[in-house]
C-alpha cells in the first residue's frame, strides 16, 4: 500500500534537510499529528488485505504521522507529512508527501513535489483514522487504486455558486511502486499520470467525481506502456445525526492485471458520543485472469468519542468470497465466508 | 440561589462525565474589533469558522479565533451558530488539515477573557464569548437567540 519511489525519496530527503532551517526561523509553523493503533484478527487460513491474519496483529492498522506546514513567503508555503507505518516490517519513517504550495489569489493554488492522489473521498487522509468512522476505509473500493501519493504537480481551484461550494483539482505526474503479490513483487511504473477530481457540495451534501489515465509498465507480467484508466464517484450526506457515505470505483487495465469495479454504501447515526454504522461493499473483477478478486462484505461497527481528540472504534466484517475467487486474500482460504474483527484507537494532536 | 448552585453542580457533573451537553442559559455572542462594521448572519459566520470564507462581507480579511475545547461557550457557539456539533466540526478539520487544506481554520486562544482581549487588539479577528463578558473593548457582531 505504501508508496516507494527511491528517486523521489532522495529529493524529499534533501528537502527535509533544508527544512529545519526554514522552520526554525518561522513562527507560523503549524504542526499536526495523528496516531492510530489498531488490531485485527480474521478466522481465515489465508492472509487478507494489508496483512490481516488469524492471529491478532497490530501491523496493518497502526500508523503515526506528523505534518509540518510553514509559509516560506506570502505566496508560497511548504508542507510535509512524515509517516511511520506498521504496514512494513519495521516502523520506518518516510515522507509520504512533501510539496511546495503556491497560492494564486485567494481561490487557487498549485502544488509541486510529492502530492496526494485525490481519487477517493478519503484518499487525502487515508492514514488518518480520526477522519473517518471505520478502522479502515472499505478495501473493496480503496484497493482498486492502491496508490496514495505521486510525484508531480496538482492545481486546486475553489469557488461557490449560491449555497454550493465546488473545487476542481487537475493533476499530472508519474509514479513508481513495488506491488507485493502472492507470485512475487511486481515493479510498476505509471507515466503520464493525468487526472482530475471535481467536488461539489453544501453543508449537508458532498459529491465527488474523479478520473485518471496513464501508461502502465509492469515488466514481470509483460505490460509495456499500456493505457490504464480509472474512474470514481462518491457521495456524502451528513444531515443532522445521519451520516451516509457511498463510493464507486472502476479500473481498466489491459493484460493480465484484472479490470475491477468496487462500491460500498455506509449508513451511520450519531447518538451522542457513539456513531454506530453499517456498510455493505462489493468488489468485482473480470473472470479471465488468475488474479480475479470477487467478494461481498457487510461491516457493522461503532465509533466512540473518548474525548475531544480521541476515538475508539470496533468493527466486525463478514466477507463472502464469490465464484471461487480469493477476493483480497493472498491465497484461497478453505472457507468462503470469513469474519474479521478489528479495533482501533485514533487520535490527533 | 439554591437552584443556581444546584444547576452549576449539575452542569459541572455533566461536563466532568462528558456525557451530555446542556444548552446553557446565558447566550453566546460573536464579537469583532471595535472598528469592524460587518453585518453578519449565522450562515456567514459558519462559513468563516469552517474556513469556507476568508473575508467579511465588506471584503476585509477575517481571522477567526476559537476558545479551547471543553469551554461552554464553544459548545454553545458550534451548536447554535454554526449548527454542527463539536465532534462533527473536529472530524471536518481532521479531514481538511491532513489533506493539506487546513488553511483558514480558527486559531485557538484560550478562555472567553483571552478571546475578548485578543479580539480587542486584532482588527481582523472574529471570536465568540459568553454575553456576560461583553464590554466596550469589543463589538458584538451577532447574538445567538
């Protein structure tokens, strides 16, 4: 899941060495952090998405991050987010994003560096457990684009008509990532990464749509500069005590990598400090490839607000594998109905 | 007198337990610098405190300030003026901040007295205090119920 791009990391490291000098001289520096400690356990004899297995494991859902943001001049600011994730064998610290933000007037800005990929509703705060009600956003949709940041430029324009606010975010860049698969590691490169995301909303309702395309190369499976395309749409209704979230994503890649389509719908209700929620989700891929991922799931969970900045979450997810596929498991489990229990403490500081 | 004591004891207990938040008797007012001539409704105030508007209706830059979490005026302000509970607002800012879109969020100042003194000396500032704290060092821009 986490992104590795050595060249970019080197550039970022250089940036980071220069950063303290800028920051120490700046009293407008803002520091924000988040911490999620999560544990999960499944009853399957195979490893699920991000390493969830039949023994209690803290690694998949444990992450700590610190974000530094400082104005450099009146118009330019610098932001970086350092992330240590239990997702790797070691809690290695990496700059998940680091970019310079150039303001163009009050309503537009351009970012350059390592920027977040704004494809889904929660893409830009995927690691921040305190920003959504689940222990982790539904993987039936979020696994469709397993990339959270890329190297390039993005622009951001916001405006409003009447009671509606909108924003437009076009972006361009490239991305390199090693994708671990049961069959071995695939080294993927996407060039000419071009896309845009559009958000429209008011106080209660938010609609987001996005699309991107690029040229994908994965030498291990014989993909050479093949066109890949993605489309996503999501809606959020936050009315009084009712919270509804729903997203759809589809991915189109030629060759052996499966085309896939995922969606989920969540209904939640805020009852004082409790937010119970139920989510149904489905992931479907085309049948022709050995990597087909087909599963349905129902998740029931509750979020409890322990104090102003701390959330406790528990959830139970019941997965039904479809048509003999292994779904998001790395190997085929012996039972096609699997339960996963997860709990987390999420805080921001 | 006795009922007042009982009431504050109950309120104290409620906040300590942190289970329910009562609407308070004393109202919360939105204040600005004495030189601020903006006329604002609750919608415009909500937009400023949610970082969706960066200016007062007249075009002057707005710099919102918050009281510390747990203050009664803060709870009151978000429920009655902004129309969203604090938990909702916190989740909203978590999303904005870590998406790198946290610009324009209110600066946290402290209690009502600290907010009043800050607003009285910062022409762009907009804050909220309990109506009992109002004096002529600040201007009341909006009053909740």
